[in-house]
C-alpha cells in the first residue's frame, strides 16, 4: 500500500469514527477502527520502516497514529 492510499483510507475511517460517535454507525464498527486494521499502520509496518525507520519522525507518526485510534 502506498502512503497516498493509506491517507485516503485514514480519512474514510475518520468519517466512520465521527459517524459512530454521532450514533450514525453501528457499534460493530469499533473493531474496524483499530489502528492495526488501518492502511496507515500497514504502510508504517512495511514500507515506512523499511525506507524511513531510521527517522525519528516515523516513530513519532506511529505513536501519534496509535494515540488517535485509541482516543477514537
């Protein structure tokens, strides 16, 4: 998965999360909003670490990503 696709997928998940919080989505959605089910996590775990694992910014991105999903 490339980073652009992961970003688009993340925006769609953000919308679904907002809908869940506004009671417009089923609570069954909770499992699907886990950061481990997110394309951005897939990218981080594969291409991100391979190409940018030496950068502090990648680790910061990963931690922020987990925090966002956990908060949601």
